[in-house]
């Protein structure tokens, strides 16, 4: 069974970053760095526009609805980059930034210690295995889930989707813009081998059975429409005082997510009779 809807009205998704100290440069396609708060909590900071921030935080809570481990994400306000961080950004991105470089909002990801690389050739059980969250990856169109450093093993053995920024309407890199997030089909269920979706996904699926993939998709199909819509609107309510995201856009997110969930539920009946394999997932139309 899936978890109950998160009651985000009691959760503060906004953090004032005044006094954050620069620790090190971050990896990945978006500029940013690793910073530490005055209370000695480390965060990965990413420079992103408001819709990318909203998209990634919302994706994280869709994963949480399905009990799939992800980092805790927040909107960071009043953020100022350190001079050391600016120099490293200039070296990496080839851009000139002023000493007082500031951004309106940033994405904060709470740091997780003890992460390890994943061996995708082994079929681990439960949340330790990739297949547990594969259905959610397809539902959310997370095409970058197996990207370098995006899926790591936590200290408790479970897989953690460290970076879910390539989910739903957005590509992983802010400057790469949006991607198609269809409300009439879920092509990710049909094939994880098309040009847009990384071919590494097929390798991650290879050790697992058809039954395990159906079970992963079934967890998505079991979600209630109200769960999805309430969670989307709660994320919007918890961030709209600082993010410039119209309510109509949040409603669009909810509508597309619900339609894609219902499409997956319909596809499951076909899978049960036709079968689905890693080598021929395109047989399901």
C-alpha cells in the first residue's frame, strides 16, 4: 500500500540562508556549491529559476508519496555566494560573476552522509533495488535518474534518488529548458530506449523480472487522485510566498500527474495479459 498524503501545511519548505558558509564545489550540470548553515547542517545549493525549483521539490514529494527515499529539499532565500564559490563557478562555466553576485531563490538539498555507488548488475530486494522505484521514474519521466551521481546507496542500504531535477516538465540542467511531459501517454513504460531517455536505464532494469516491474508500476497506479492533487497544492501553498509560480501552473502539474497515473493503471491490465520484458518493453502500446 502507498503512504498517506503528506500534510505539508505544517512543514516549512523555505529556509533563510543568511550566514551560510561555503564548503566546496558541487558536481552536476547546474552551478552551485556545498554550504553549511549556522546550525552546522550541510546543504547542496543549486542556482535554478523558480519553476525548476518548484518542479524538483514537487518531484521529491511525489517520490515520498510512494515511500521512495529522496533528500529533503527546500527553497533557499537571501542567498549570497562566497567569493571562493564564485571563482570556481567562473572556472567551470566560463562566466564572469561580480563579487556581490546574488540570486533571488536557490534550491537547497539536505546533505546525506555515507553515500556509495550502485552496482546495477545485481537484483537487490525491496528499496535496495532499482526496480522498487522504477515505476515512479516512468510516471515522473525522470530520464536522468541513472545519471552520474543521481542514484546512490545510503548508509542503510536503500537506494536514494539524490537528484530528481530531470523529472516531469524539466530537463536536468536549468539552461536546457523543458521537455515533453505527456498527459495522453506514458512513453517511458513503452520504451526506455528512445533517443531522449538514457539507455543506461535498460541496464538497470535488466536484472529484474516482469513481475517486479509490474509491482513497481502498480504502486503508482494505487495512488488516489486526491492524494496527488492535495500534495501538489500543498507544495504550492508552502512555497508560493517566495516562488513566482501561478496557481494555474500547479493545477496543470496535478492534472498531468493524475492522467499519467491513470494511463499506467490502464497499461497494467495489458501487461498482465501480454507480458513485458526488458528486451521488448516497446510491445506495450
